[in-house]
């Protein structure tokens, strides 16, 4: 009897939640992913149309501008300067040993990124190589791969993923990737330590993708936020190397790669010089600064306006690119991520009709996610509202336009009280949480929420469920496979009149409830005790009393 009463109460509470309009969601996606918006590339005419549309819709929803302060007043946008870096001319790479030198080809043995430290050229001769294992410094796990080694003037050779990946057991959560396993961390940590360069060893399983992905992603034009001290985030050389190449180099240095890797999976590991080997590199880099914009709207809190809850999503996609088999060159980005932006607009419309929350709620549409989470990274480095006073971030990226499901997920895995609260509230809609089936792939680090998470802010990206009410898991999984195969990052990611959007409309009831309850509370959800982001958040605890 009690269980029945509780279920009835939960259903009634869900029914009291404001409703969201599937037709408005469909219309927003239709407009934003139309050919007129030219694939929403940053720093294009498509950006101008997108930003104008978002501002128009936020105004109509009754929002206030929440962007940069201009003459003491908030504007609708945050200007985001982006560095654009491109290798000019040939990349000359030569491996030197006692027998002479061997040329490495860009994209074959190694994939070298354009330097993002501000240098116009990368020029060095016979730099020594040192193997630093997984390149991890994790004080909360009492783990230090560096043991005081000086990396200045040296090239650090580092493994991808975490020390636990192969065994599935240990101090880093087993198969689930931590931030220490992500390639971005490797580059950042070596730069912090003054390395001349970072060379990541590619292995398909721990990277979760093959060499062609590495080659295509790292040998093209690179982007970054404009940094005051770019050398602290980027070493002069950032590169990947093929596994069979590094195995051969270890042999030449009198070492066994597999044995060294096994040692790197222990706390006792010490850096290992690749004695007798060195690398020379010479290439030019063209550096430019382009301008883009985040769009920020605000409903001001009635009691604690300086405290914020953020809903976010990226407005950009790939713009105009190579034509597909049909000659279509516009990468419309309907699912990725016009759906998330439509959700953001619809949330703003509903908030605009409700009494003001006690904390302020920010609706943040960020740029350049497809260039490496750069709009959200810029916000994280230059927040419009203090990060230590941000109670939580709910990010929306590539949501399903289909019917409702019995479950939901998040990008990657994280131990976070905000997720626990979302799981509990989802029961009102008879929705269950399904963990990421591939946490070792590091999806947690590939969406815009991560730019906030790594700075300690409780943040996650919601994912649509696969267990459809109409068709079950079979239908949901088939649709995901079909999308990833036929439409993801392709011109065919276009709006369809057949999409009902009823599932997204229902999911927004949950996201509204989570955000609204947090905005009306005095709670500050935190990370789990063993999370790599807990210590960062705890450092600012005094500002939340």
C-alpha cells in the first residue's frame, strides 16, 4: 500500500511539472539546421545568423542578456577570440641513433600537430627522448610517474589512457577512464613541466580509435582559445606515434616496450631514457586570431542572484566542407547539436513563464565545441559568473528527436551528487539510469560540461536513452548505430518531418526539475570523495558558506 502511495505521489509531482512543446523543438531544429545557416561554422555568415536567431528567441522568452559587460550593462554575447594554427609547408622529422638518421613521414610514423604555444616555427635538433609511463601526477592517489625528472629540452614519450586500463583493476577506477588518461591531460601536464614536446603512443584499444582518426584529427588546422601564457598549456611539439614504431625505438635503446609498460602500471615506475636515440624536427606554423561568440541569457534569481545554475549546449557545427556522394557540402548538424540548442531555448521559454528561481539560471550557448570544446573552455577560463558560486551545469549535446525512452544516460562516468539527484528524480517519470557502456572511451571528457568539471564545478552532459517505449532496446540501439554510421558529422545530419520530438519534450521535464530544484535550494552538490575534481572544488568551499 505504501509503495503504491509513493508511486502515485511521484506521478502527481511529475504531472505538475511544466510541459514542453515538441513542435517548437522541431521548429527550432528545422531552422538552425537549414541550409540557410550553412552548417553553423564559427566565424562565418552561418554564425551571424545563428547568434541573431538565438538572441531573438531568448528575448521572446523574456530572458535578460547575460553576456559580456559593455559600459556597465550585460550584452547578449561573450566574445571568444580563438587562435587558428596551421602547419605551413613540409614537416621534417628525423630519428637519430648511432647508425645515422631515419626520416619519419607526417601522418605515417607520427602525427604532429601545429604548435599552439605561439611559435612561428618549431626547430630543434637531436632532442633526447624519455619514457614517462602514463605521465600521471595524481596526489590524491599517491601516484607520481615523474619522480623529479627534469623534462626541459626533452621529448616525453607517454602512454594513452590510465595505468588500470589493461588490468581493469587498481587506483584509477579500473576500465573507466579518468581525466589522467585523456590525451589533453598528457599534453597539459608535460607543458606544465617544461617539456620540449609530448609524444603519445597510439594503441587502438586504450585510445578507443584507430590510427586514421589520430592522423586526420592532428595533421589538420588546430584551434585553441587565446591564452595569456600559451606555453604553459602547450609544449612546442605535440604529437602521436604509431605503436610499432615506438616498439622498434625501445629495441634500439636496448629496452622492451611491453616490460616498460607493465612497470608503468605500478607506483614504483621511474622515467626511462631512450638512450642513444634523439629526434629532430623542423616546420613552420601560421598563427591567426579569429573571433566567435558564446550567447548567454539569464533569468535573475530572486534571493541569491550571484549564485547560478547553468544549462548549456554548443550552437556550432562543421559548416561547409567536402561534398558527400550526392554533392551536398553543408554539414547541417540537426541532431548534433541543433537538438541541444532547441532544448536550451525551450527551457528558457518555460522558465520565462514561471516565478523567478531563488538562484539565477543561465542559458549558455557556446561556440567551437567541434574545434575542441573551445567556447566552453573560454567561458571556464573567463567566466561571466563566478565558478565557485555556480551550483551546477547541465549540458545538452546530440539528443534524440524520437519518442520517449525508459532510460537516460550521461557522457562517460562520474561520481557526482548532481547525477545521483538526477537519477532519483527520474523515477518520477519511470526512467532508469543506464551507465555508459564504454567508460574506457573517455566520453566524459568530450562534451562541453567538461570545461566546467575540470575546474571543479559539478557538471554533466545528459544523454538520451536507448530503451524506447515504442520498440524497446532493439529499436533504440538500431537507431543509434544508423545515426553514427550514416549521419554523424556528415551532410546527411538533417531535420526530418518524421521526428516526433516527444521523447525530448518529456526529458526536458526531468532537466527542468533538476535545475529548478537546485536553483531554489541552498545545496551545493559536490564530486565523489575519490574524484579527480573534488580537491579543486573544495579549495573554494569558503566562498559558498
